C-alpha cells in the first residue's frame, strides 16, 4: 500500500507544473538566460571551470552570467552554445 502511495506522489506524469511556477525567473530578461545557461551546463554535467576551458570565457564571467549579473551578448552566446551543444538563441 505504501509503495502505491509513494508512486502517486513522485510520478511526474500525474502532476504537471507550469514552467513559470517551477522556474519563476525563466522568462526574466536577465535571469531567464542565466537560468537557461546554468540548466544547460548542469544537464551536460559540466563545471563552470570546464565550460570556461571549452569556450575561452573566464570562469568568473560564467559565474556572473549564471547569477544574472552579466549580460550574455550574441558572440558570447555563440561560444557558450558550441561548448554546451545547444542553439545560441536560448541564451539571448
């Protein structure tokens, strides 16, 4: 009985949450790209240092971008996209 109850609670197919409820900053002009950058890097199981090595972008700048303290321009987005194997437009 308990295993059936647990399955209902953790089964993501049973409950779907709107993206903005789960990720409130997803569409924010600065924090949205930051959240997408961190998400893409985490999905690739890559550290900031590894991403910095692959892209030639300083690790401190990647950290600032992920915190929404540094704007991600087109050229930087293109470098990040190559390192993370995604379309650069997700960061703009």
